[in-house]
C-alpha cells in the first residue's frame, strides 16, 4: 500500500495529499516517513526568479544527517526546469522543494531527487499560489505542517 503524506498550509483551506516514491533512492522515503512519526512544521520561501517553485524548511534534527549538495546530491538530481508539476523534491534534511506549477524556468540541478507526487494538482497549484502571494503581496509567513496520512 502506498504511503501518503498530508501537507497543511497555513491560511489555506484544502490539505495537500502526496504519495511517497518508494522506488527512489534507497532509504530516503523511509527516512522521511520515520521523520514524520511526529508532524513536521516548516516555514516557506518562494523563489523570486525560478517560477512555480518554493521550499519548506523545518528545524534540523540535532544529530547529523547526510543531505547531499547540488554537486553531489543524494539520489538522482534533475534539472528544475524539467520537473513535472506536482513533484516534491528532497532538498535536504527536513527540507523539501515544491514544483507546484508548470512554469519553472531555472536550468539548475535540484539538490536531490523527486521523493513524492501531489495527488491533486489543482489543490497543489492553488496552495503554491497562496505561498507566492504571501511572499510578494501580503508578506505574511506561511507555514506547512507535514504528517503521515496513511
């Protein structure tokens, strides 16, 4: 049975549901699943030049974790501009990237692999626009709470 996560976005009514990619890099989906035994709260940062992309970052765990880099990512890195709408990318320990729309222009590699896919692209896109509006129009912090869903 696929493992799903639920992402609640502050100030946005609909939860995002996504399915973890168990076929990805060995152990990475398990690490994320284990980390979500307790819901994880993240703050968001929307890019100003990349397009339909934002990141969420949580408070790091005090113990060391392998996180990879742009030059040597954990798993298979892809060009941001080739990400499929709905992709959720491993950016580092307790850090995720969200390709919420079809317009990502940055021809740089991600710092990690795609680890999940959003189930409802409409909800995912509207949530991404909500994060974008918070950064460039309302200037109110949007947080994410990510938890196991099934």
